[in-house]
């Protein structure tokens, strides 16, 4: 073999390579097709601000996403702010998560079948595809938690300080990326406890203080995010309802984006939990997957703020993939061992391999109906935030001196101003009507509304008016004081265009 070829061959032989490549391909397919929705618009508008403006904004809102925004600030400075550019970091992070899933399964269950199978199973989960194509922190956090699990297992095997350091770094990144991800410690505690019980004859009692210390070290850089985020939680999380017991029971189906895929994973996990060999390791992984979900559900029930939604707990999917991969590996080993008794080793391995491939195909086939719905134009916002459609309509009939009035104040959560502004051509910038201060000056995500609308019409001739919802009376959907000013000056709208989630109207005094 040529020396130049050997590194490539060694790379292709690694258990993490193919899962990472498949996840990259699945996540990258039609990456730029879905329009950005309001959370992704927030990423675009914050990441592209100056560093000073970005830091000032985090003191008022979205501090929990501050680390992600800072990373994206650097990324967009190099690669731009197109839809594809904004989403590429998430695709790469999900591919990284698949790699760590495979490495974790190899460490827990042994064998290439369990390892590669776990990584490939992770790649086919519909919600993994969905958030691999989202310009938010969820993919990064999923990768960080998957990495932390792998590094934790390495540290448990040989608890040297140099092995705890990458674990703490991964946990710090996960916690800073999204605070809820620190709930994975609930599952990790169970994993460490079962490890100590399994190895009690030769257990290293230093784990009893080294693991908590490693968690504490990881928590230190997260504390500023906790302090700032706690002050902003009512504004950012008030819309999440208190979860019921039924919602907990059905959570797996939402977490995977498909009930069929979730049940397929559960069935594949059963052999790992039941068959002898690595049964205890399988229960460790099950607790790692389930205890964070239960912990967040309990906190959401008993605390004043709810956090129980699928994307916040996406980081538990890698543990499910490891467990399902372990089940496939257990079946493969059992069938191969049984087949060797009555046939040649090569035929036994072939038969077991075919069965393992068939098992892996079940969730892949089950996921097929759920994959297209996460890749059409409005899939990220259920077609309720047609920023691009509104921008296209305005640009098609724009005149110099036009103004734009869009939801502000209590409706600023809809991100209409920055959303439409993102999709408008750079040379088309309507005058901001009813705006007292720009979003940058207000140190917020959206502009600050003018307290006296009559003073903030500006030097405009025509006004493009955007309101939430589809309505034949857009002025009736506006705040009363703003609507009165527009009726007095412009009368009824000249054109009314429902866009499916927004209504766009043109107010032209000449007509």
C-alpha cells in the first residue's frame, strides 16, 4: 500500500467516520431551502452587530444564547450571513455529535456494529435533521453533550486529570450554549454510580470527589450566563406552558420528530437491556437519556418557569442512539455466536451482518415520511412567518421615499422588522415608521416603538404596512393609536395582500 494512501485508509476504518459523513450529507441536503424563522433571524441580526453592540444587547435579552452569538459573530465575519452560511455550523456540529455517538457506543458495547450502527441511527432521526439545519445553538449543544459523555467514559476508565479536562470543557460549552443542557448531570450521576457499583472490587474512590469537582469547574464559566439569563427568563420563556404527565409520556415521540422512529429506537434498545453481556452499560445509557428529561419536567412542574420542549432536550437523543446501537450490536453478537455452531465463521458473520443491516433499516425507513416535512420552504416556521414573501412583494414595487410600519412593542416577539429587513435587498431600506430608536440603539432585538405615533410618521409618501395574521382589515389589527394616525392621513389601504401568517398592505395617499 502506498504511504500516501495509508492515512486515508485508516481514516475510513474509524468507527466515527461514516456516521459523521452520513449525518453531514443528511443534514446538508436542501440546507438553504427552508426560510429563516424568527429565532434564526435573531441569530442573524445579533451575530452581525458590532462586538460592542452585541455585548450591550446581552445585558438586556438573550444572554442564555450569548456564547453562541459570539461564536456566530466570528463565523459571519468570515463566511457571511447567507442562509446557508448561518446554518453550516449546525450541520458540522451534528456531524460531530454522530462521531461522538459512535465512539461512545464503541467504548460501552464494543465492536464496530454497535458503534457504526449507533452513529447511523443518530443520523436518521428527523429532529436531528431539523436542527442540523437551524441557525441556533441546539446542534452545538447536542455535540458538546455527546462529547462530554465520551470524555466522561474515558475519565472513568482512567481518572487522570488530563482526561477530566476535556470533559469539563465540553460541559462548559454545553452549559454556556444552553443552560438546560446541564440537566444531563442527572443522568451522568447515575452513570457514575453504576460504574462504581460495577467496578466496586477495584473502584477508584477518588471518583467520588473528582467527578463533582470536574462538574464544578465546568459550571464556573456558565455562572455569568445563569445570572444574566435568570433576570431575562420571564420575557424569553413565559410562553412555555407547564407540562402535564401525558406530555411527559408522549415526549419521546416529539423528541424524535416521529412516533414510528421513536418506537423503532425503543425496540432496538430492548436487546441491549435484556441480553447478557453489556446489560449494565445499557442501563447506564438509558438513565443518561431519561433522567435529564425527567429532571427538566419536574423543575418545569414545580418551579415558576417551564423549560419542557423538545429542542431544549435534543441533547438526550445521542444517548438513545448509543442504546439502540448497542441493541443492534447485541443481536449481531448473539446471532453470530449461534450461527457459528452450525456453519462456517464467514457465513455466520454474513448472516449476522445481514440481520444487523435489516435492523438498522427499520428506523431509517420509518424516518422517510418525516424527512421531507423538515425541508420545505416554510418548514421552520409552519409558513406562519413569511418574511421572504413580504420582502419580495415590497421590493417588486418599492419607490424611493416609501416607509414601513410593522409590529413593535408587545408584538416584537414576531421579529417582523429584522425578518423582513434580512430578506430585503441591501439597496432597499424603507423609512422605519412609528420607530423611536433602531434595534441597535435600543440594545434589543427589535426597534423601540414611538410613544406618540403622530410624531413618528417621518418624511414618507407611501407606507407598506405589515400586521400579524391574515386579515382583510390590516388597520384593525394595529394598536389603536397607530391605526388612527394612518386612517387620518391615508384612509383605507390601497392594496391588501394576505401572505399566510402576515398581511401586507400599501397605504398610498395618491389613490
